[in-house]
């Protein structure tokens, strides 16, 4: 079946602009996660949704970052007033959200470059 | 807080050599442990996992054993292939109910023919 998809695959923007990154999870997965991966580093957790609600947003670095999942499926990560330090690959993952198998399946990522 | 430490790369091996990539962790309680792999141009894929002490995860010839006493989860393979060239990430999920994964910084493996 289809895996996690993310759009766009690449995004170039200017400092101070607003960007939206989209994630389509695997069908039927109720849990959705956002991570950020800087060059040469492992992914760092940003936020986790169970259904429509943000169950854990402790990884969001500041209030410029916000994410929504209004219908419990697609999620959008929003970054306001982008800064050069926001440049990274933004990864989305999904999991079943219940039961013993909480394996997280990752999408290909959106590479964000802030000039 | 939780943390994962991996050996720095790149690790360069000849085909059919034995592979070990070290991973140690810091966490309270009994976390679940994972190895993810990222092939060139592709997304992260789960390679193997272990959810309790002394469990051995295995997949595609790779193995890792959850060692609580040494807080380690080293990745091994007896005979690597060129197609194993990738970046390998060790990760943990704590047992506090929090779902977030904590990753190491990754180890790049290059296998030469």
C-alpha cells in the first residue's frame, strides 16, 4: 500500500516568509509525528498527534512553529517568520496509534532552505 | 532526559567484512530500541527493533541485542554487501508513555566492492 507522503519535496523561501509543509499518513494510522533533521544529525522530535489533537508538542522550538491535523488524517506544519536556522529536512511519520506495534513509518521528507 | 550515542562515521568496509556499529543509550526504565536505515535518496526505514532486555532484533542479516546491563544495542552483520551502504540510526522510545523517538546522530556505512 501507499506509504507516508510529504509535499513539497523541496521548498526554498526567504527569511521572514511563511511556509506550510504537508504530510499524508498511511491510511488508517491514527498517530502522526513531525521530526526535524539537520545536516549530519539524527531526526529531532517536534510534535505528535493522536487523531486530531496534539498529544505532545514539547519538541516545537518556539511559537513560530505550529501544526494542525483537523480531520485526523492529513497534517500541516506551519512555520512563521522563517529564519535561516530553520533550514533542515522536515520528516513526517505515522503509526497505527494503538496496540502493541507502534512502529513509526517515515515519509521521504521536505527539504526546507531559508535564504 | 533520554539520549542515544552512536559511533561516528564514516565506517568503510570491504564487501563480506564483519560490521559492528556501536550504540549506547541513556534512559530511565525500560525503553524500546530501534535501528533505522536511510539508503541514498530514500526515507528512513525501520531495520529492526527490540522491546525488552535480552531481546534480539534481526532483519536482512543484521542483528542487535538489547543489553540492559551495558545500556547498549550494537548493530552487527556477518558479511556486508555493497547494497548495505547507507546511514544507520539508533533510536529509543521511552517507557513513560511518551511516543517520541530519540535518535542518535547516525553512522554512515560505505561498503567497497
